[in-house]
C-alpha cells in the first residue's frame, strides 16, 4: 500500500492538521480525550489516554506525517518498528507500545515491519525535540533533518 503523501513545503502544523482530518482524530488529534479506543484486528481495545501517552503521541503523530505510514493496524506496526529503530529516548510509553506493536507486526506483516525497522535505523526520531520548532518547520526540512531522504535512497538500491 502506498504511503500518505504530505507536501514538503507545508508546515508540520498544517500537515498535522490534515493528518487529523484524514484519520478523523478531531481538531486536537484526541490529545484531550480521557480514553483511546482502537481495534487490533477484530478485538476492540480501550486504554486511558494518560499524560505520558499524550506526551509521546504528539511526536508519534509527526512521525506518521513524515514517514507516510498509515494508521491502520499494519501502518501502526510499521511506525512502531520505525520509531524503535530511530529511538524513543526517555518516552517509556512509546517503548512499551511500540514493542507490543513490533511483536504483532512481526507475525502479521513481517516484511513491511522489517522494512520499516531498516528504514528507521538510518533515521533519528523527533522524540524530545522542541515541539513548537517542529510545528513551524516544513515537512521537507524535517524529513531531511531526521535522515528520511537518505534512508529512502538507501532502500531504493
């Protein structure tokens, strides 16, 4: 499946807004919700939307914009593998959720999960960076900054 494309000239703020609309996440991306609900295959799951999760998902959403991975199950497996390879710093919730998704992705979509991990090894994540600066940056600037352009050239060989 093709990745979602965001205009490299768009600011991350406007690209993230488009991402929220495309995925029906609401105006604030669900950051203010008390609970999050999603399906893992046919299994519905509801989790509390803790402060630590919101702290991590603000970066996670930007990674979706930059990498183009979808928010369906396989896309979440891919972004999890990418983030683990690129690094999650001290965002323990990201480590825990991404490790669980990596395990599921290794069974459900092993090739795509592995490819995303390899792509992430050539990159650096945004975790811990100044969010306001990131949102003012363009998609193209941040893709270059974190190494996605180089990673994609490597994987095309």
